[in-house]
C-alpha cells in the first residue's frame, strides 16, 4: 500500500511517491542554535524520524537534511529586530562560534536521546557555511527581476510571484491594503521579505560578509532554499516544519525557490502541530520553557517523551503536562516489562489465523503517520491471548523498529544492575532476616537514591532500574 501524507500545499491527503525512486529527499527545517531546544521544537524531528523509518521499511532510501540556522533568524521571525544568534552570544557573554557550537551539540544530543538515528542523517548544513550559495541564489533572483534594494537590504518582491501565499491561503490582497502596520515604509508590499540585510552602520555584528550589494548577512528564508537545493536538488520530495512556518518561512522559501529555478520546490509539505503547556506557549520569559533536561531533572527519560509524542497524531495539538508524561512513562514501562518477559521465548513469524496486527499497524502509519493508532495496535497485540508468545515477540520487534522506542535495549537495561547495588541488596536481605528493619530501610533508601528499585518477592527479592520500573 502506498503511504498517504497530508500535504499542506494541496490541503489533501495524497499518495506519496518520490520523484526519483528509490531515493526520497527530505528536508527538515532545523533549529536556530541560540538556545536549547524545548520539547516542542523536538516534536518535528521525532515525527520525521518516524516517517523515515516507515519509508525505509517500504523500500525507500531516505536522503535527509536537517539544517542548522546559525545566522539571519531575527527575533521577530521577520525582517526587523536583533539576530537571535548575536543576541544569544551577548546574553551569555560568549562568541557567536561558542554559542553555535554549544547549542548545535546540545541539539544533536537531544535527538540521540530520543532514539533518532542521527548518524543516518545525510547532512546538518550550517547557514554560515553556505553564504556563497545564498549570494548566488539572490543573484539569480536579481537577474530575473524579482528583487529590489532599500536602504536596509535586498528584498524579494512578492507581487511578482503570482502564486505567492498559496501554501497558507494568505490573503495577499488584504495584506497589501495595509492590514498590518508596516514597520518598513520602503517595502513595496507588506509580504516582501529580506534576502540580504545590510549591517547597520552603528552596530558591530560578529557575523557579516561582503556581497555584491554591500556588507551584511543573509535572510533566514534564503538559507533553507539554498541548502535544501544544494544537497537535495531543485525539487525535493518532502519538506517539514512546525505549523508556525506555514505563513512566512515556508511561504517565502517557496516563492524564492520557484522563482529562481522555474520548478516546484517541494512536492510535499508536512507540518506538525505545537506542543503547548498549561500556560499556553512555551517561552523562556514565562518560565515554562521545558527541555529534555527539565524532564530528566524530574526523574523522566527522554524516551518517555517519545512515547508521549507517539500517542498523538502529529497534526493534533499536544497539551503537555507532567501528569500526561507520568502516564506515558508508566505505559512505556509496562511495554518494556512485557517485552523483557519474552526474553527466553523463541521468536516466530506470524502463523495464527487471527493475526492481522501487522497489516493494521502499517495501515495506521501509512495513513498520514497515525502513530496514535499504531500504538493502540501494539497494545491490542499484547493483550490478545490467542497469539503465541513467539509471534508477539516477532511483531513487537518489527513494530518497534518503526516506533523507535528501543524495547530490546531498554529491556536489557532494566535488569542491568551494577555489582555494588547487588551487594547493597544482599546486605538489606540479611538485615531483614536479622529483623534489623531500620538498617534494611536505610539500605533500601541507598538503593533508591542510586536509581534502582528493590522489591520483595516470594522467593526473596528482585532489583531493577527505576527508570522503567513497573
Ligand atoms: P526554531 O528553532 O525556532 O527555528 O524552531 C525549530 C522548530 O520547532 C520549527 O520547526 C518550529 O516550527 C518548531 N516549533 C517551535 N515551537 C514549537 C512548539 N511549541 N511545538 C512544536 N513545534 C514547535
Ligand atoms: Zn527553514
């Protein structure tokens, strides 16, 4: 069966076929590395990873690019305001290089801890390594008559591209009539955007380059077009990002790419919904900026969060709460324990008549990556007592190769108890037998504080890692 994906551009679920099979080219708008990624930012990459695994299962080879935005993304997401990277450097009293290096590494670490296979990503191109490509692209647009220069930069004239705003159904006419208060009176249309911005004479930027138009830096949108086309060709198969990118960033990427090449830029546009918190938007200033580290500090694992994400369809809003994360953690622990109990069972391919789970599982994912339904199939399989355990083991491993929870590794981890913890547990047992309950409790606390759980059983006791304890 073909995979169907909801294409924001056409507003329809369409059957997906790549332009040049078996290769699928996929560009995921990457982070602006001026700060840590919050858990909402990470949603898109988990979803792209899921899609990638599904495509590979269906026989495709995925050429995936995640860019690193390290210049040109201004604080207002438009053409005004301070550059986020320069602002980050000032905030931390560090050089921009240090900021870029630190937050890029932190981002890659986050991806890894969510079981995203980072080594298989084809490229993580940085905008600052592709200045000449961006200048070339702007030159092409200039030669074709799409640009004009103002006192503060080179702009794209959106009135010259007939399909401008199609991605978001933008009311371009309305915008032209001045619904928005325009900050820059030199712009011909309020939707016009900067391709190249000049450094202001009064400010000393750390990052600036010479160009045919003057010293300055590239706009945020041109980076993505230049890097996507350099590594994946003029027409990509899939381009992804969060829904906030639809009206401006992706709309502008399309305009400048199509006008430069005369070809479609991306065949499919996928956008994930936001992860919100009780207070609404996640923002540092509001004190509700939740990172993977925040989850770890509260005793959760990044994979608990991956499970939480999988429980929702990527196009539905997630209202994050620690209660919801606790429920996901419990569910994942149950899954890991179920799998661990199959340790000794011989793995067997499905033979039972009643086993349609594989079809159901893939049908869910092939229907616009419905991971929520796919997870429900996993639980139905587990609860079905008519399915032999060997088959369950086979199916679970297959399903997990797509869901990416790493059940096999986790099930080994839960019983991987270091010798010193074993020793503490033995001492505790002895203390109990000697009816020295005070000492026994003390030893239990010691074990707990080191991240393990000791539980009494009818034959003695068992120990496991608290991370996935049931
Ligand atoms: P940025 O680092 O701001 O360029 O954003 C990186 C990615 O995170 C983009 O694809 C955004 O659309 C996405 N994003 C930003 N905030 C959220 C959120 N609260 N929930 C989900 N995705 C988000
Ligand atoms: Zn982008």
